[in-house]
C-alpha cells in the first residue's frame, strides 16, 4: 500500500515493507518556474531525465530497488519538514499510539494511503489545501 504525505512545499510517495520505509517519489510543490524537469534518481546517485514528465517530480531507484528515507533526505535537505512528516506518518503506521504523531508535529501535513483514496484524489485534495493556505 502506498502512502502519500504532503506538506506546503512537497509531496512524498512511499511504502512500508517488513517495517522498512521505501521511498517511491518526491514532488517539489514550489513555484513551477523554479523547478527542474522530472527525472529518476538512481541508487548510485546518477540521474535520468524523464521527458514530458511533471515538472518538479523525482522518481527513486529502478526496477524493484528503492532508497530508504535517509538517502532522500540527504539529497533534498530543504524539505526537512516533509521528511519529518513522512517519518512520523511511518511510525503512526508501524507503531500506532492513541494519538497521531504526524498531527502533533504538523497539523497542516497530510498522509493518505492508496487503500483509502486513489492517488489522483489524494493529490487533488493536497493541492487544494496548499492553495488555500
């Protein structure tokens, strides 16, 4: 099951497998004019441009290889609030408490899973919330 966690300036897609957090993609939601074209960031750190991809979108890994959160955090340190939200949403899933760690950390951050909503619905909701903020 995929999670999509979003904050005001970014959106991360990730999944949990055997209690490990694997990053799938990241979308920078700042002003599109200042963003790079879409690309894939390989595990060795090299990149492959994705022509006609969504501006600001970065896919991680290749085939079945995906990085864990520290790999992504290192490469996108300006999005610390998003990585912190992803980490808290991860802990909410693998070791739930009576309260949400994510909501306590950042009530504006959103986390949805693909079994709750479709990816398109999640992105549209997150985008609308960001616009109204």
